[in-house]
């Protein structure tokens, strides 16, 4: 995201990468939850909101996730 910020040619985050990351975090959290897998789920929401330009809409959910 940081490398592409402001570039009109950037199409956003790769949806297949997002889905694979989400599936991996969900599997880890279900099988053997740890701090990093749980925090990673919230971080993923943060990155998605930033990339979509919808951080304002998601900030409440993201803050709750980090709490």
C-alpha cells in the first residue's frame, strides 16, 4: 500500500491475497489462537479499510478489535 499510495494505476489490494491471509488467520485462531493471530485479524481490517479509503467508516470496529 505504501509503495502505491496516490498512484492512479493502483487497483487496490489483491483480493486473493486478502482471502488467503484471512483464511490463514482464521485457521490459526480456531486451532491455536495466540496474540498475533487475533491482532492480525484486526490489522487486516485496518489495511482493507485504508486501501478502500473507508477508514472513517471502519474505525469503531478496528478500535474495538485492538482493545
